[in-house]
């Protein structure tokens, strides 16, 4: 009787080996793509636009190849690296064009899109603080408006944490980030108002 299933078991083993090989390829490729996305974000913050675009382009190429390798059964392994790509690309688009790329433009999984946009809120916080330090409060307030828009738009997805694991936590983190930046900008606005009042008094005395 055992001989009757031997062929089936051999086929099953080949199938599982194939899955494992593809999984290893995805894991290795994902590490490379994640590193490129991270370099792109660093370059964006450093205003090295051409470098950021180059890293993004390379990351996209790797991810497209990984998506083919993943087929249907391993697509979940692609979500983290796609989310990182969304984060980097969204940050770039917001800072250079004041636009948020759509799901179709990025050609990524919907889950990756949501997670990546939530992570982008943290990168925008860094930009807001940088603009304030540079004395560019107007730009800081504009970027904060984008932060608020992203948070309010993505808040609704917190209820799907059982489907999109980790999304509720990211929404909670985004809320704290937005509140922190709002408090900082409120204080900055008060500081500027005081400075303007002092300058106005000085001009009157002169």
C-alpha cells in the first residue's frame, strides 16, 4: 500500500522545496531592496535628490522581480519591502511635488500602500522639525497639513488589524506623532508672535 503514494509524496516534496527556494530568494532580495529604500530616505533628508531617485529605481526593479518569484502563495513576504518603497516614494513625492502617489502609480499591494503611508508620517515629522530649525516655518506648517491629512485619511484602517496585522499600532504611533508636531508648531507660532511684537515695539520707539 505504501508504494501507492510514493509518487505523490515525491511530487509534494518537490513542490515544498520549490516554495522554500523561492522564499529564500525573496528574503535575500528583500534585504537588498530594504537597504536601497533606506538609503533613498536618507538621501531625501539630505537633499540629495538624484541619489534618492537612483536608489528608488534600483529598489523598484528588485521588488518587481521578487513579485514574480513570489507568485500567489508567497505574496505576503513582499508586503514589508513594498511598504518601505511606498514610504520612500511618498516622502519624495510630497517634498518635491506636494503630491501623494496613488496605489496605481506605485503598483503595490493595498496592504503595503496603507502601511507605507503610515510610516511616511514619521519621516514627515523629521522634515517639519528640520524646516523649523532652518527658520522656514511656512514650509513646516505645509508639511504638517500633509501629516494631518494622511493620519485622518488612514485612521479608518485601524479596525482591520485582524486582516492587516500591525496597522492599529501604526495608526496609534501616527496619532502621537501628529500631536507632538502640533504642540511644537503651536509653541513655535507663539514664539514668532512674541518676536514680531517685540520688533514692532522697537520700530515704534525708533
